[in-house]
C-alpha cells in the first residue's frame, strides 16, 4: 500500500522532482566552485573548451595587437637599460664577483589570456598554459602593468585564473610610502576599481599613493603594482576607512601575463607550519 | 527528422553566439545580453516537460563550461523551461494550441509572443542576476542589471528570430 502511494506520488510530481534535482545540481556546483574547484572538466580549462577558446583567440588577438606590442616595447626598453652594456664603468679596478650572494627566488612562466570576462560578479580568466608548463593551483599571476590574480585550477595545457575581479580574492597588498598592509577585495561592480577594507582611520593616507603586493604569503614577489589609492570612504559608526583603489591594469584588454613560481615557497610554508596553532582553543 | 536537425542547428548556433560573442561583450552599466532561452522557447508545443528540462540543462552546462560560470546559466535556463508550460497554459488561445504551429512571433502573433516570452525572459534574467550577485545589499544593482538587460535581450531575440525562423508563407 505504502509503495503504491509512493509511486503514485513520484509520478504525480515527477516533473517537479526532476526540476529540483537539476536545480540542486546546478546551484551546488555554482556555489561550491568558487572556493573548492573539484574537477577541471566543467571549466574552460577542459580540453575541448580550451581548444575552442584558443581558436577564437587566434582571431580576436589582433584587435589589441598595437597596444600590446607598444607595452612590450616599453618593457623592453626598461630592461635593456638595465643591461651591463648600457652602463659606463665609473671606476677601474678589480671587481669581486660573489655568486652566492643572490639566490633566485621567483621564476616567471609567460602565458596568454585566451578568455576573460569583466562584467560578472566573479570573473575568471583562462590561460593557454597548464601543468605541463609548471602551473599549479595557488600560484600568482601578474602582467606588465599589475596584478591579475591567482591560479584556480589547471589542466595539462590550460588553466583558469581567479582574477582580482572576484569577491573573495584576498591578496596581501600594502600602501606604499607608509607600508600599511591589508587584503584586496572587490565589490562586484566596477572592473576598474578594487578596495582594501578595514583600514584604521587615524592613519594618514594620501590620494594617489601606490599600492603594491606584499610578499607575505609567498604568492607574489614584493612590489608588483596593484593600483593607486583613489578615494577614502568612511564607514558609518566605525573608526575605519574603506580604501578605494584604481587598478593599474585594464582587465578589459589584458593579453600577456606571467605566472609566478616561488622556488622557496616550500621552505617558507614548512617554517610557518611550526608556529603553534591558536593556544586559546586548547 | 527535419525538425530534429532544425532544433539542433539552433541549439549549436545560440550556444556558440552566447558563449563566444555575447558573454565576452562589455557594454557597461551591468548590461549583459542573454539570448539562449530563445532555443527552449522555440521547441515544439507537444514536447514533454522532462525532455525539455534535460535539453535546457545540457545547453546551460555547455555555456557554463565555456564561460566559467559553473551552473549559473544551467540553473536559470532550467527555471525557464520549467515555467514555460505554466505560462503557455495561462495565455493559451480559446481552442488550445495548434500542434502544427511553432511558438514563434510570426505564427502566434506579436501580442501572444510579447506576453509569454516577455514574462519568461524577465523571470529568467532576474533569477540569473540574483544568483550572480547573491547579496542583499546589492539588490538595487541586481534590479538595475535586470531592467537594463531585459529589453535589449528581448529586442535581440526578435531580431534573431527574423534570421533563424522561416516565415510562414502569406495566406
């Protein structure tokens, strides 16, 4: 009797049940993916989507070609000026070369953005490099002009970047001349502006002071530009400011990026794991 | 057979236009064009709700996987497909629907199309932007996005019908 009732119930509401099932599946992937990417297959890092986006990019990359090559040329000029041949020797004599003085800490993997959005509440970019080139989840991504984001998930030849145009991006940044640091946020509206919240309002922050990355968590090297302070917004009833910053990178025309590989990250994490957990909980 | 090919072509065409062109556009003011619900709307009258739900879910997931939205398009398109029979019932002509006809603007008339498709597309847009922001303090921004995007998407859908739907021969 019970079974018959159950079957009758299921038949009666089968459309609604299937609808709910599909909704639950779609919504659960949507809300969990932001923080816990489970597989690469439903993203643009998958093989088929990656190939198609690559093909599309072959066509559209020419739109920004002039601008991109201008920026590259400027960068080249800057680097060329740093070469030994651009310097004149001021003093004759022996020069002591000590190779152990400097250790390489960061390596950069060049890549290309083949897909990007800037209008969503959470924006992800697709790169044409993946773990075959050494890209792993959690690495930082930046361009010639500024910070871009953090690698969210990667497949063999493609990877998806959680950009700074994502709500909980939380990159360590610092406001330059005073060295004050905070976490970078985005409010989901303007692709040109981000914010740093919870800055105590007794600090004197000047407009247009530079905001750069702080190598705190070992994701980015120190000093990659993020943007400039545009406005200080007071928060009602609290002695704090929301600092609105204007990004130095225009994400709408972003093409060439570099992925940061920190060679000493393991050492840093090993050391930091020795810090005892919060003792009050014991 | 002919019908299956016709609808498959529409499926591919709208998916490609939506994910490779419209999802990449930045118009400003939070406007985003969403035209893929047109495929579900143009499916035949006699098609059952369950195949329709499955089709719309598939289409949504494909668009999601290309534009990195992980279920956002799928959720709103399944809602669209689920509500379609309800709205069709409300606006059905007195003698019921002619199964030989297709629910497009030319065969069913302007008035009918504007009411049914307008209501469905508005719900779809609102659900889409609501899920996208999902914050109560952004409710005005959600409304702004919905109210600005909806008329443009609607106009676009009418234009696209002129391209992909065969006009019935004048009687």
